[in-house]
C-alpha cells in the first residue's frame, strides 16, 4: 500500500509540472523576455508578514527594490510602502495557444513593485517566469522525443521479433552501433551535422529528432526481446494454431504483452530525454535566446563569477529535483514485480 | 579462448561500423568543400572541378571512404581548418587530459561503490535505507545540475582551485609540486564524476549482492559455520561480480559523457571543449576524430569488461 500512495504522489507531482508548463502564461508572473533594466541580477524578492513597526499582516507583502546609489547591482528595500501579494492579479496581456487571451496571472504585486521569487538574471528577466516557460520547451522536447523513440523502438522491435532471420541480425547489429558510442558524444555528433543557427521552431524540431534518433536503439532491443518471448507463450501459439492470421495474432495477443514495458520505458526515457535537451541547450546547441529552456537558463552559471556572486541562479536546479525524483520513483515502482494488481 | 577471440572480432567489426558512420557524418553534413569558391565570380567552374579532382572529391564515396580509412590507419586524422594544422598534431593533449580525468574517476568510483554496495546489501535496516534515499536523490539530479551544485559548494568553501588544469605558476613548481598542483585541480572534476556515477553503481552492486545472498549455497555455508566475512568476500562477492562486469564498460562510456559537460563547465582542457568548439566552427575532421576516439575508449572499456568476465566466470572460461 505504501508503494501505491508513493506512486500517486509522484504522478501528482509530475502532472503538476506538466500543468504549469502547459499553462505557463497563467502561472508565470511575467513574460519570458520581459527585461527590467533597473533590476538586473536582483536577488529573490523577500516576502514579509511583519512590517517595519512590528505589525503582523495576514496577507504577505513585498517592498520595492531600488539600486543603492553609487553601487552597481546592490539593492535595498524601500520600506515606506507595502505592496501586498495578490492572487489572480491583472497583469500583462497574453494569448494562450492563439485562442484564449487573458490578463490574469496566478500571483503578482502591483507596480511599481515587482516580485522575483527566483531573482533576476543579468538582463533583469524574472528567473521564475523563465523557469516556468523553460519547462515548456524542456518537457515538450523530452516527452515527444520519448514518444517518437518508443514508437520507432516498438516498430523496429516488432519487425525484428516477428520476421527474424537476416532482417533481425542486420538491425540488431545496427542498434549496437548506436550503443557503442558514449551517448553525449553521439548526441553532439548527430547535432553537429544539422544547421546551427535556425529559427526557434526548426531548432525545436532538430532537438526533438536528434534526441529521438539517438535514443531509439535501446528500447528497440528490449521490445524485440519481449515480443520474441511473447510469441512462445502457449496462448499465442494456440491462437496461431487455430488459424489466426499473422497480423491478427500480433495485434490481439503479442502487442498487449509489450504494455508494461512501454510504460516502464516511458517513465525511464522521458526524464533521460529531458536531461538530454537540458544538456544540449546548456551547451548552447538548443533553442536560441530569448526563448528559455532549463538548459539555457543555467548556461550563464558556467561562468564562475556569476555563480559566485548570484547564488539565486542555482534555485532552478533545486526546483527540478522533485520532478526527476518523482520520475525515478515511478520507474522503480513500475519495475518492482511485487505490486498487487489494482482492483 | 574462443570467447576472447569472438569478443575481439566483435569489437573490430563495431569499430569499422562506427568509422563508416563517422565518414557518413563527414560527407552528409550540410555545406560542401569549395562552396565559397562557387560564389566567387572570378573562379571559373573549371577551376573548381580541377580542385575537386585534386582533393579526390570527384571519386565515388566508397573509394573516398577507403582512402580516408587508410589515412586513419596510418595516423593521418585529417586537417583542422580552424586550427590550420593536422588534427594529430594537437589532439593528443586533450585526449590525455580527458583520459586522466575519466580513468581516475572510474577507478575511484569503483573503489568506493563496491564496499558501499556490499555493505548496504549485508546490513539491513537504517544504513540501507539512508543510502537508498541518497542514491535516489543523486540519481534524479541531471548531470549538468549536479556539476553546478557541487561547483557552487566548492566556490563557497574556497578549498580547492576551480577551473583549469594547472595554476598560473605551474612551470615554476618542482616535480612534486606539479603533481600536487595537478591533484588539487583534479579533485573537483573527479568528485563531480564520482558523484554522478556512484548511485548507479551502488544500486546495481547492492541488487546483485542481494540476489546472491539469497542463494541456497550461501545459506548452507552460513549454517555450516563459515565466518561472515568469508561468506561475503570469498563466497558471495565473486558470484555477485558477474552481472556487474558489463557496468565497467558502461561506467567508462557514461563518465566520458559526463566529463564532457564537466570539462566545459570547469574549463578542463580535454576533448569536451575541443569537441564543442569544433561543432560551433564546423571543423568536421575534429568532430569525427573526437567521436572515433570516444568510441574507441568505450569499446576498449567493454572489451576489458568482457575479459574480466572471462577471467572471473569459470562457466565461460571452461565452456
């Protein structure tokens, strides 16, 4: 039972990440390219409940930050006026999926104050908003690439498993080729032959296809194994003995046997491919500026000065831990064979 | 013996396949040689054709592959257009640096993970659970993130030098000082690599050890009064090692990948930064050579794993 509740929590965490990524316009307090030139490299905005005179407030509030005179990028709170934290606040206009337009954001504060929960980057862009929009790119690429890789893997595995013979030998040798290279070198090598500077949508497509192309080999081998052993099962043999056609037997009896592997592989591959996207964008081979991805918002950290001076830039790293941890939990629970069947 | 020969033959075939793959990478990449000349109105198409013939670009692709492969076997790794010299003249230093990093990390990771894995498998309860949680957390942190976190901690502690491979006054040190300086610079990147692979290794060693400890012969030995340490190290560990050997190859390949990221972040002058730079500048001969080198290391790692298995598993040795 403990595992079931853990599974539920993990799935809920993963689902909420996807929800936030899909409705990024609503959840992010600011746009991903909105830069506040007066707050570059601003530390996270402090949220208060006690004001200057020691009064407690039920509604949390923030102060406005101003740059200290004469000092670059050191900020001070202006304690004279409070700006309460507001939910479902009217903010910048956005268009969701080109259909729904709105102005409501989950939270925010009235201008001229601003709320930067993860601080701002060197251009004064809100890190939290960029993190939320970045989730969209990273999760979409990772998930779709996993779907494509699983689809190819299942197709190739089925081809090898059902036909056998030289087709099987040739394709399996071919998959070994993909697994003989260290994955990041393979990933970058495949990326290297594709154009570097392209529009955002083309880069997205390139990222997706590169990751999927590199990752299909392993699932293909696993699917082949499952399909081979499924064909030996008594009821499958019986189905073909009583005259079931090849395609019928495959679709009705063999294919359903791959279900659990499909699920486990999805839970295993999606985080791996999200990491692949993050790594590519971190190395500057992803979607270009200003569109954020989890990799590209971390790229400035590779310069030590910014990491040493601006500790809040590490916050996005901590924020993704729950997602990957949940995926990891789901995978390890799915791989256990002692779960009682759900009734 | 047949097993060993079979594995070696397999390795050679794999390397050949990867070389074909790399050659296709070279030829399929967008942009052809002399494209720039073609846009120049002063250069006639006859000149371009002559140039193409001079470099053998008019030959069929199969012939070009054999020509390229022959050069490779003779140590001719192509010409780097952005460095303006032969690749072989500058590729050895980065290769050596990457190998230093990766091999140190691999050896350390194995030396640490074997005792921890066995300890977790044999002592049930709190230790096992704490290690389980720690490894899950570490496993679920993407490698670039892990590297950045450790880098941040190191920046705060200011205990080790950060970035690069040697201090500015490296040449002034004595031999001992040089080694010490190198080790101090090696510390952080190696730590990141070890942290990246440790959870994977510990988990597999623990699982494999648990499998063996459940076997009837272990129970028989215990009941027969064989000492605990002897049961673990002499009876259980060698049997548990067999399913672990493939991870030797895996760990080398994985650490090569992670070390690419770490090298870029820590400015370690290895293959990683070179590879990335050559991708940015479309220096395709360098790209292909780095890919081939990384494959070679990984394939050799797998071969070592196979040989270890051969040496340890009498069922394979005697069949």
